[in-house]
C-alpha cells in the first residue's frame, strides 16, 4: 500500500509461520520510509553508514489469518501509517518495550484489542544499509488490562507473558483481533507473576502526558505571585526551555536501575543529548512548541509552598497508585506533564537526588513545574486512602482526597474541567 509520501508505504505478505514452533500462518506487514530510502537528504538527514538510517527503525505487524481469507486486510497498514505520521510530525521515536495507548479497537470493530506494545520482530534482524542501521519494531495488539500491567510493571515483561500464551500471541506475538480474553483470564497465575514483578522491579514508566493541574493553596488565587498567573507584560509565564529539558531528562532517566536516581540540577545543561535509557536521537513526548521559553529562565525563582492542590482527570488519576507503588517505593520519580496547559507535576522519593523539593520543604515550584517529595511512610498511607482508584467502575466524579496534616489535597475531576482554561 503506497502513496506519494515515503511514510505511506507498507508491504503486506502471507507468512507461512513455523509449524515446528507452533506458529500459525498469518499476515505480515512491514513499513518502509521511516528509515532512509535515498541517502540524499531528500527526506532524512544522512548521518553516515554507521549511524541510524533515518529514524533508525521500521514498523512491522503480524495479524492472524482467518480461515478462507485470501487477501490481507488493509487496516493494519492504515494503523502503521498513523504511527509513522506521528513519528514524522513529532520526531518522537519508538523503542522495544514501549506502549501506545490507543483507546479504540485497532480495526474499528468491537474487539478488546485496543492498545499496542512494541518489540523486536522475531524474524527480521537489524540491517546495515549504505545509509545507516535499520531495526524492525513489531506492533503487538493488547487488551486494556494488559496495557495497564505493562504500565505498572514494564512492557518487556508483559511481552514475555504473551509469548507463553498461544492464543494471545505465541512465540512470534501474532495479534488476533477476535481474542476475547486477556492473558490473566486465560491463565490467572500470570497476574501473580506481574504482581511479583512490580514488587521486585517497580515500574519502568517514568512519566506521562496527562490532563492535570495544580494550585498553590498557601496563596490567595488573585495574588500576582501565584505559580500560574505571573505575567510579564501581557504574556503568561510558561515552562522555560531549560525546565522543559529537565523534565524530559527526568523521563529519559526513568528506566535507570540505580539505588539513587538523579534529577539534573535546575540549571544544568543536557550533555550531548545522551542518556542511559534511549538512543541519543530519541526525543521525549514532553517536547512541544508550547514549552518554549517566554520569560528568561533566570527570572523564575524556585518557591517553597506550604499547601498544594493537585487535580487530575480520571485516566491520569488511575495512574497515581502506579506512581506511588511502582516508582516512589522503589526510590524513583514520576512526572505528569499537562497536555492542555503548561504545567508539570513531578513526584519524587527521598532516594532521588537533585530535586528542588526536600524533606524539610516537600512542595516546591519552579514556575509552573511543581515537585512533591513524599516519604515512604506517607506513600503507604496514600496507597491505602487511594485504593478506590483501582475500581473505576465504582468511581463517581468529582472525587476528593485530603491529608490536612500534610496540607495536600488531590481531586479527580471530569475531562471537561481541563478543557476549560479557567480550571
């Protein structure tokens, strides 16, 4: 399936599978155009044969072939084109173990397969081309429950479980859009493996783009020193470029398995774009034009706050237990970056170095970026109080949680509140 733009190209093949490995016949889709096809800077900057070719990867997808099906369905190609378009427009690349929250059946049917994980294609090894190296990342369709497990633990762990269940993917992770049960319904013991993995490893998810906001309750809203209302001239303050870099670095370092994960100092410069978790060329999803500096970084002072009010929509709020159990109890950090405004909230544990929130002053803000330091004892208490966040079917909005002695309030609000800039 092709068009005039390189990202429009997807090849479709009938794959005979591997009977010896109990891999059934299926349709195999491969994109081309995310890597450099020409080497003449026409689409991608040519960086040499030893570097990545274009974005450094192509997408693949394996779909179960239905009985009597003589031609491959075209919807997977359209899905892959949508992901490719996102990569070209945002310059965010994908890596093995990543997840994509889609919130809709991948084939626009009534299927439970509504999200995606990404992993190395089992047949297609990395290729050295004259224009650089190309790896092949396979899209794997998953249910909502499996996506949540990947968020709470890690994508690679869930992919390994999917490989052990033939009807949920098997060795080559073939997506079956008619699968009606999650791997946890098929084999309840797999939930125990996930729970043990979370307890042992924590979560590899270090941050999300979300509908969120925060208020400084220690100041009256009309105070012109309020964290989100300071203006120079008529322009509202936004996250500075340096703040945005630090938040991105926070997410980049989220996968580090260190006893003391480090947040870069507020005035630090990113060093050559390198990190321990992703390829140097990867950009995080926090980067956006709206995060450009409007006032000089040096004019924004870091403030200690006495009392704060955190606001999340239900989807974002449901990730708070993950943030607490999977990240902070393992000495790590977790960042919410607003998709509807220039606000960021980073939760940090006492084991994180370089944060501007401290045990003495657990709430601190640098412009519209709030950091909250939570002790392990308080995290355990919050997990008990927030237990109903794990039961969305019984959840009534709005919902408020309050810890008066900590001067902390959390509200779970309808989506519409965040679509109104006056929230």
